[in-house]
């Protein structure tokens, strides 16, 4: 139906695919510190300098590039904002942040990226890195502003601001991989919808033949 999103429609399949991928990225970023700890131990055994792995804020926000991808690809506003809201809510719950903090921020970032009109520019990897770096800093500023206004402890925003820059760098470095994931999801959902349409057309053709053949025999 017009303006809606029927179950099984290409839009519904696409939304579900990005929603599941986003949830997996939420879980991955919440356990990223375990990977850094393991790498630190391996580097220590091999006598490789690994101090950079212990930098505060180096854990990336893997869901942010996916939300930016949906924005620059000009996803439908309501559907894209709903996916961004759910992923933000999941980040709030998993990260034990105040409920609504990331939900509001991710929706605002999706709308901003969608309205920026940089779809063609974001196809280059270096542009994906720069775009993600800039939006990660904007995200940090929004989070710190909300915490400063609504938070109970004014020390938290000042402490978190110091880790915003390494956080933006690490998130930007992972942006090309997440953007590539988004491209693959779009291609997969498009192929799936074409296959479904092909099966529907074939079934309809067989149904028409099954209906018309008995009629032709009767007239014959």
C-alpha cells in the first residue's frame, strides 16, 4: 500500500537486514575492548609496542557509519529514522547509557546526513573516512551537550570530551568496512526482491494458464 511498508516487501526486507546488521555491530562494539586486550597480550609476548591499544576512547562506534550510510543513500525518512532510533535504543541499553541519549542522537545524525546531499561524494573511501570522522565529533558534542544539560554529574562531560578525538579516529578507520557492508546489504536485498518478483510473476503465469486451458478445451 502507498506510504506503508508491507511485510515481505523490498522495503521491509531492507529495513530488517539493516536492523539485524546494526544490532550485530552494537554487540561487536560493546565487546571491542576484549579484542584490544587480547591484541595487547599478543603484542606484549611478541615484544611489539602496543601502548596505542590502551588509549582511552579508542573503541569505535561501529553503528554510526551504518547510520550515515543509510543517510547518504537517502533512505526513506520514516523508515531510516526508525532503524536509527532502535539502534540507538539498543546502544543505550547495552552500554548502560541514559535511555534516549543515543536514540535521539542517532536519529538526528541520520536526518542530518540524509539532508546533506553527499551521496556521490560518499562513494570514495577517503570521503567516507572524513565524513565519519566529522560526524563522530558532532555525535560526541551532542552527547556531551545532552549530558551537561540533563546529567547529574557535570564532571562526566568534561572527562568524556578528552576521549572524543581518538574515538573519532578509530570510528573513521572502520567506516569503509561498514560502508561496504551497507553496499552488500543493498545488493542482497535488491537481488532478493527481484527473485521474489520473478517467482510471483511465474506463479501468476502458471495460474493464468491453468485457468485459460480448461476454458479453451470447453470452447473447442
